[in-house]
């Protein structure tokens, strides 16, 4: 496990230095950024060495019923502002920073997030951490179902963790806004991806957005498809690493899954329109299109 951990760390260092960022696959799995995914076997080793903070983002009742030993709980909906006029909008950064700190997370804490929905919810918190300037977050590939299916141990005990101070350092290049999208509607170097199901896309969408549902990122077992499959998939739809890519969904959750996927593949310029269609669809001054029904 330590060898795998060091291998991933070395790969991450090369990418930070710009070595291999666009040079194609640099891992045995074919992913350009394999350190953004953690495999179950690797996580078991990291837990044994106490080198990671594991975060279960499932509902509280699911966590209480059984979770990965040592995991703290931060539900996907716990980070949502219930008073916001925009559905799914995040709580204020200072509130989220306090929540992360209470769970023993600061900028130097390696974090592995997991859910039981193929990463659908975990990816939202992954994006949030990256946007906040955290550089050591990853998502458990296959999540809790894979961990459980392999017969690995679970626990019902909530661990005691020492609080830390999480400092938010916003990374604007990870965030798209309505104005950012509108200003670039005629920019050929920008690709906007709507990751919602086709039915929702047809009912109303940003006119220049491509429909590429997030569920197409996953293999049948709930793990991420291979790099070869995903690269062919996105390239065939005109989504290539030379583009500036913005992803959006209905309320910021599903978009993050495609954000994570593209980041794992090594796409260098990816951002999430986190307020998504919940904001755009209700704004009278933003353009919208409806796809005609096919007879």
C-alpha cells in the first residue's frame, strides 16, 4: 500500500510541475490523474497507517447503520443552504470551513470521500474542496458498495477527531458563473456540458450546452469507466483537453461527477457552474432553448 501511495504522490508531483499534464496516460489504469481516485485496497492500507481522513457523505441514518471504520460524517445535503433562493446552493464558505475543521480537516489533511451512488454525492464535496483550495482530496472508486461487496470491515462507531482550522482559499478557475458562461457563448474554445438526464435537457437548457449525462461516466459496477473508454466518449462529442470546459446540472450535485471524471482524465481547464439550472432556468434575462420532440 505504501508503494502505491508513493506512486500516486510522485505522479501528482509530476503533474504539478507540468510533466505529463497533456502527455497522455501516466498510470497503469490509464488515468492522467489517478491520485484523484482511491481504490478500496489502497484505502484499507491508508487507514491502517492512519494517513487519511475518510468522509462518508451518505445520509446520517446510513452512516449510523454502518460505515468504513474511522470515517467521519458530512452528508451531501448538510453543505446546502436551506435558506437560499437557489436550490442546492452551498452554505457560506466560512460555515463550510468550520464544518470541515470540526471533522479534523485542514489544507494538509488527505481526504477520501465516498457515497453509495457511484460518486454522485462524493464528487460534489470533492469539487467544493478543490474550489476551496484543498489539493489532497479524492473519491473512493466504487464507494461503499464496493467496500462492502469485498467483505471489508464496517463500524457503527463515530470516531473522535481533533478539530483543525480549515482556511478557504477560493480557486476562481474551478468555478463558472452565469456571467462567465454568458460572456463566452460565442467562444469556440469553451464547451458547456449539461450532465442532466436527456429528458430534463430537452425540457430546457442553455442554448450552447451539450447534453452529456453524468451517468455515462460509470461502468456497470459503479466504478469509473476506463480512461480509454472515457477519452473516446468525450472526444467523440467534441470535448477535448484543449478546451475550457464548464459542467452544470440541476442543482450542482451531478455536475461535480463529470468535473471529477474530467479531472481524473487530466483535462487541465475544468470548472463547475455550481448554481446550475436552478439559477439559470429561473432567470428571465438568461437565454434558454427547448429541444423539439422527435416524431
